[in-house]
C-alpha cells in the first residue's frame, strides 16, 4: 500500500522551537505510517539565520518549490515562523504556489486548516500572577511581528488582562519585536522610555534571552528589581538563572496535531485545532522558592554525537584537501565520511549545471537532476566507540554499500527524487532535504534519513559539503586554466601559486589550515639549518566552544576561535626561534616552535597563559576565552615524524583538559 507523502516546511533545526515541532511531527508520522519529508527552508521574509550571518540564506527558500502533486500529497507549513514578517497578501501569494492541500501551523488564513496555540489560558494566568501575587503595576510588553497571528493574539490577551485589572494604558508600553534573540535594541529603547517599569513581558522566550543580557548589563536584578515573563517554555528557559517564568506552549504538540489532520484535509474537511498553554512558575517573576529540577539529559550521549559530528566535518575537509586536482571520487568520499554517523540512508543529487540564483529571482525547479551517489543502510548498525576520554561513536560502513551511479543511470526526473529506482524501501521514512550552495551558486541537494538527534547538525554538515564541492569545482577550473595558459608558463605558475597559498590558509582565523600547517612543520623540522635544534610540538583545543555558541551565538563562537589563533600566534612569535600556528579543524589548533630556549615548554606555556589573561582583560565580551594545551619536545632531524609528535602532544592535552574552566562567564 502506498504511504501518504507529507511535506513539512520549517525554518531551521537550530531554533529550539522548530526542532521540538519536528519531534512531534516525526512521532505522529511514525504512528500514522506516513512518509515525512522535512524542508528546512529558512525564512521567506529574507531574515538571516538566527545563528549564522549568511547573506545567501535565501537559497534555502528554494526548498519550498521542491514539492508538487507528483511527489507530495499534503504540505504542512509552519507559516507563523517562516513568514512571520510578511504581509497577509504576500503570505497568500506564497500559498498559491503550493499545488497540494495545505495545513498551516502558528497562523490562520481563511480557506486553510490550521493548528495554533490557545494563547489566552496560560498567558492570562502568568500576567495575573504578576499583578496579584507580586503587585506589579508598570508593564513593558515586547510583541512579535504585527503580521503574525500568535503575536496579535498574545498582545490582545495582554491588553485585555490590563483592562480587567484596572491598569490603564499610561501604565504600560508596547513595542514590536521580531520573535528572535536579536531584540536587544528594542528592549534597550523600552527601558530608556519607561524607567518606572517593574515587569517585562515578552511574546516569546527567545526575546526574553535578549532581555536577560540587557538587564544584566544595566545591573537590574531579574526577580528583584524587575519581573520577567516569557512564552513558549523553550529548552533553555529552565536552565538560565534565574529560571524564566513563562507560558508552556509545546511545539511538539503543534507538529503532532498537524500531521494528525492530513487524512482529514485530503478528504476535503476544514479544521482549526488549538493546543492548550499553561503557566510555568520560576524565579524570574520574583518567586524565590521555586524548586529547580535539572533536565534528565544523557550528556555523555549528546557529547558523543557532537564529537562524532566534529570529526565528520574534519574528515570532509581532510579528504578534499588531500587532493591537488579535481577528484572524480568526491561524492563517494563525502558519503563515506557522513555515513560514519548514525545515517540510515543518504542521496546526493547535483543539478545538471550549476544554478546561479540571485535574491528576489523566481526559482524554477529543474526538469532533471543527477543522482551522483547514495547510501542505504543494509541493517541497523551498532557503533564502535572510541574513548579519548569522551566517547566518539563511529558507525562501521561497508564500502560496497556506498553506491556510485553509472553515468547513464544518474539522470532522475525532478518529481522522482523521493521515488527513484534506487529507493527500494517499503517502510515509511523520515527524510530531510538540504540545499548545497556557495554564494549565488547552487550545486545540488541532499536527501537524508538520519536519527533525529543529528537534525541540529545537518545544516553545518551541508555547509561543509558545499565547501567541498566548491573546492572541487575550483580545482577543476584551475586545471582548465592551466591547460588554456600552457603557452605562458610563468602566468600559469603565478596563478597556481595564488591558489596554492589560498588553500593553505584558514578562512576564519587567517592562520594556516591543516594542510598548510603540516606542510610548514614537515619542511622546517627536516631542514638542514635546523638539524639538532630543540623543538616543541603543540596541540590545543578551545575550551567550551559549544557553550559560547549556545549562549551567545555562532558569530561569537567564531570570534572566540579567532582569539585562540591570535593568542597562539603571539606566544609562538614572542619566543626566540622559528615556528607557525594552524587551525586543523573545528576548535582544534596546532603549533610548532624550533628554539634553544632553556625549559622551553614551561616558558611557552607561561607565555600562552599571560597572553590569554591579557586578551580576556582587554576583551569586552562577557565570556572567558581559554584553551587546553598539550606539548611534546623533540629534536629536529630528517627522521622526525610530525604526526607522531603531534599525537604525543594531543595525548598530553587531555590531562590539562580536566583542569579547564567550567564556566565561560567572566564573573564566574
């Protein structure tokens, strides 16, 4: 029997709300035996990602044009999220492009079934708690976008409760936010305009996170000087200090209920479903005896999955950088790296020709695409676990299970990307589709069947794969240029030199990347001029990068990685001798120093500590940037194995890792 094919349009997995919504939709799809295809298409209103400052994130919107009545039966659209800042006219125009029955989430438009929160119940309880229990009289309210259904309803509830409790409009202020954690400017202006404010209510928790930072910077004590109330009960709301009093609105229920409507909508029925909300009491409102329960998380498993993902990113980079020329095996290599995670199946498609797609252009689906390679798990795999000291899960892969498609079989009609001859499963599947692009250039897309705990990493992996494809294309272009300019050898040599140098520099930190660093170290330790000289191999790992990313965003994480590179470079160049620094992947750095300085390891370590302290004192960031460092001394000769010396330094690093700071905040 044919399984129902359901499309789910969302923004990005990195958003906790979206991730939880997907969990509910996945759970319902499995109960109903539906095929669920998830399209993380970012935002229709041209907003950037909440985590990555990407001027080309509009490329993800093309995913919303992947479906048609030939491959999808019904589409669930989280319209209140992906189009929260669009006018009602533009929302309707977008919905007209969808040629299958539609169910809306977090929005209401006439003619469409929808699933929404019942905003009134929990929010009324929360606001009345501030008024009656804590005697709050002066309110600030940060609404969501004025075009968003939930934002409109929540503001109406706020105004109604104010009226019912005798609080007049001159006792409160309403400003418009955007439902993101980039609302600091709006909250700053609100505080400046209404100094008497003793309670701040935000239409969702993400904007409350901005409020926490603004209030902390002004030395305003949350729960004492001002009460704060949110909406959503997002995952971090119970963990920040003080815990955020909020309205629990379970996104998973939205997803679950929406999938449950699919069969009814296909029968022509119209339904409006509402999900209840409840008030959750924590310390931000001023209640100081609220019990706090740590969430029951398998931290070891989460860290293992994260470490596995980081090693996968490094493996993709290493594989492409190990080749000086275009590599026809690139698609096999990519899948070989990815499938060492808990991937059940993976299909890598490219467009017949690269698509140049500019912002505001209408994207038209191609007629045909190329299936370059795919992997289908023959059976559920048990991971090999490597402890170092945290476990890393490696899922064994039989190379024969990664299939490269013969040229004559690669061409697949676009409407068959979910039902091509190489997809043989009769079981319902959960698939995620991601774009592969760099700048304005689109290379293709991936169709993933992967465990849900990896959903939050799919975006990063897709960016890395795009980078590998772009590098491969650049190498191909380099070879074409070399052939065309063969008569002018000098010109060819200059162009190759430029490309060679670029390929050795890490784009983020502007120090050597893995390839450039290993090349530099290998050349210098065997150089005749350095024979017999003392040297140090250094391996460093930034502490708490995930905490910086989670609490302050990936832009701050990138800034912290740049500081690590700067600290190591300054330390190496301060001592007498010759050395270089490189970033070899993720949060890992290496360095070497050829020096005859007595007790050089201790001197270098002290120098790193001193520079680290100075950099953190001069930095205006609220977090402390540090690293764990391992070192190994050796003597330069042509018999030195660079990889061995770095492995010894890496082994020492883990002893120092146990002594790292537990908190990233400077005041801690």
